[in-house]
C-alpha cells in the first residue's frame, strides 16, 4: 500500500469535523428562521411575529426555535440586527459628495426611505414595537455601525471647522432625534399623510442643518 503524498490531491481536501458541521447547520437554520420571522414582520407587522407563527412558516416545532433563540426576545434581537444591516446598506448605497450639506441631505433622505419602506423594522428598532425586547450593548453597537456614514461625515465636518457643535455624540443626536421624531409621528398616525410628513421632514432637515452650520441651505 502506497503512502499518500502530502502534496497530492487526496490531502487537499478540507476536513470538517462533526462539531463544526453541527455548528454550521445550526447557524444556517438560525438564519432561515430569522428570514422567516422577517417576512412575517414585513407582511403583517410586529404582532404577527410569534414563536408559534414562525414555527408554522418554517414547518418545524416551536422547540427548535426556543433551543436556538431562547425566548422571543432572542429572536427579536436577531431581527433588530437584521434591521441594522438593512439600514447600513441604505446608507452605503448613497454616493459620497464633496459638499457636506449635499451628502448630509442625501443620507437623511436614505434614512427617511428606510423608515417608510422598512417601517416594521424601523418600529422594531426605534419604536419599541416589541415590548419584551430592550436593545443590549451588542444591539446598540449594531445601531452605531449602521449610522457610521453619518457619524463619519459629522466627525469630518467638525475637524474641518464646518459645524458650530464640536461634541460628536451630541451633534449626531441633534441630527437623529428630530428626524426620527417626524418618522415616528407619521408611522404612529399623528400626521395625516405621507406627503405632509415628507414636507415636515424636509423643513426639519433644513432646521437641523441651520442649527449645525449656522447658514440656511438652499
């Protein structure tokens, strides 16, 4: 019987251990369950996302979901992180602009579009639609990562002396709070139409820019 040459094709195969294969299977199953929960969230809203209904869509037992996520809060956290990924993709799709105000407005409109088109994710992340779920440190870091384009833009503007506010965290919150407020009011039914909400959003955005840079944008 011949010894295998270490450089031969036979030795080029990557060996996956049983434990590694089981972990890969669990992660794939977890992702499929999150996608099923996300489809329920988008189609029917947060009240539809129950362990029983997710299990029905996956055609599996509720025990499998409990084993992978613990309580419903564990599944909600994965949905939260999915929302963060979608928001991050929205911002990343915005081309960078040389003008602070132009790039800032483009990012702000991407945030508006995400809030309207992904309203169920938005309400989960920022509207408290899952009363059982409170963002933990990892979830909040996911939010910070999703907002990195805005944070980087504000940091650069502060360094270049373009903004009146030099506290980065405060400046980002000065931007986020009023823009979020308009979207949240609209999704909560407190503004009569999307058109009216968009006009208010545009006005609020101009006021935010004015408060940051001290000049009115065209």
